[in-house]
């Protein structure tokens, strides 16, 4: 997952991986605790300074595993909130192939402006500079890009299949607000899975927030099952001092 959404900057301490991308997406601007820190207090101080130099908040992306229980307890004590619980869902190779897409879907090797326009209009945060940073993140990993078109030929939904070490990751699933619940997102997903099957991928994964029940249902219907969870931890801002 780290390789499929690579940060523009990264610093590996040997225990934690610090990632930054000018604030574009939490995933690319968070600490990945790859190994348990021998001295968490010192590791936290180093991380605070690294992100402070980049004028970014300190955010952790932590998988829900017994190995991270100690770190979660430590961050609780330091006043870090728990936010954006996310499911990791996986679809192994050999699952029944998806049926034919219900809409015309273009498969691209690079995200063109039409693809980017739709995705950024749904998921983007910021202006042109942030959009270019997002483009850099997308280009950091070999990928395929799907764009479903509505009856008039315009873009209705998009998605991305990141290709990492013989596996695939589904990212950037987005549908135009005017074309939702019409099967376009399903068509994009089916097209990407078919491309992955044709390339002999060992399996496919995706990330979906626990609160997004509609998306979870869509993914479950195409053979994805929960394989893990993670959440983000961010320190609560200190209240400003007031007085006479």
C-alpha cells in the first residue's frame, strides 16, 4: 500500500517511515510505524520536528494489529485522536471473473486531464499546486486508469489500479455526483478487475472507510473481503491561552 501511493518525500528512521507530500492526502503525509520504536519518546520528538519543518501536522497511519497496541496506548497518553477507521479489503486470484461492464470504459496507462478533472472534482482538496502534487503521487507507481462514460460520451466515473509486485490496488474510485447509483462505479471496478486478471495478478486489495457502507457492499459483491484495518492518529491542538 505504501508503494501504491508513494509520498513525494520520505525518511526512514529504521523504525518509522515519515512521509510528506505538501499536505495532499493523509496517507502521503503520515508516519508509517513499520517497526516498534525502541524509544518511542525520542522517535516522537524526531517526527514532530520533521513535520514541523514542513509545516504539516503529525499524523500516524496505524494498522489494527497486536504489534501496534503499545504504540496506540502511548499515543492515547499523548493526546492523539483516533480518526478515519479504514478497512483493507482483499480479493484473491481465482475468484469468479467479473461480468461485462454495463457501460463503456476506457483503460488508460496515464491519467489524462479528463480523468484527473473528474477525480479531483470529487476527492481533491486544494488548487492547482495540490493537484500537481497528486499527479506526482499517481505517477510514482505503474498503474492503469479506468474512465466510464455515460450515454452522451462524457465522463461518469473513474478508478485506478496500482500495479505492485504482482498484485493490484484499487484507488481513486470516484463517480460524478450527476451519475451516481447508475452502475458506472461498478463498471469501472469490473473493468479494472478484468485488467488485473488478464495480467495474472496474485490478488487485489482496496481501502474503504468503515463508515462507507454503500462502497463496502459494492466491493463485497465483487469478491472482496476484509483483511485488516487501520486508522489515523493526530494530536489534539492545544487550546490557545486567553486572559486579561
